[in-house]
C-alpha cells in the first residue's frame, strides 16, 4: 500500500525548502537541486501549488517562488488531498456502492474509521512542524557529529 506518492513527497519537500527561506524567492532550479527533485517534475508541482495559493511566483532577476501561507497553516493532509485526493486505505468497491458484499462487509466501517484517524493525524502535521523537526534533527546531528 502506498500512502504518499512522489507528487506529494516532492511537494512537501519543496514547501519545506520554501518555509526555510520565508522572505526569499527561490528558483525552481535551486529547490530541485537542494531536494534532489527532477526539475521539470518540480515545475509542474510548483504550478499546482501556485494555483492553489500555497506559493506565489515572480519573474525576472531575483525571481522565483515563495511561500504565501504560514508554514503552520499548511497541513500535510491538504498537500495529500491536492495531489492524491482523500486519504484512502482501500480501493474497495463499497466507495462506489457497487460491491455486492457492501451490506455484509465487516471491514467497511473499520476502514472508514481508520481513514478518518489517519486524515486527522495528517491534519495535525504541518509544514511548520516538519520544519521544526528538521531543525531539531540537524541540531542534534551537529551536536553528536
């Protein structure tokens, strides 16, 4: 089961890079290099993030993209839903009400409950909290390294 796609992973990494430079416009090339994301792939993700108001862009010298929302206000759930749709753990046919076993399915309600819990947990994780975690890890590595 794949919970996060490359689109979502790369978008979160790009948002983290931008959150680490709150007042700067960063080029897509710089983000791609720092995060080891294929440049053309990243450009498409950045366009989608801009369309949804997460980032803004500026052309010309000193141009690039920057975060428009506070990092603490961007939940991982929002990014997942933007690139993947709702958090779903099963491709079960009960979602489309076509399953012949729908009325007798013992997993249906449990799967839906777990999906709600996972979605709620992803809602608590923000770009801001991930950035704080990243700083803590980096500071710990410097102290221990």
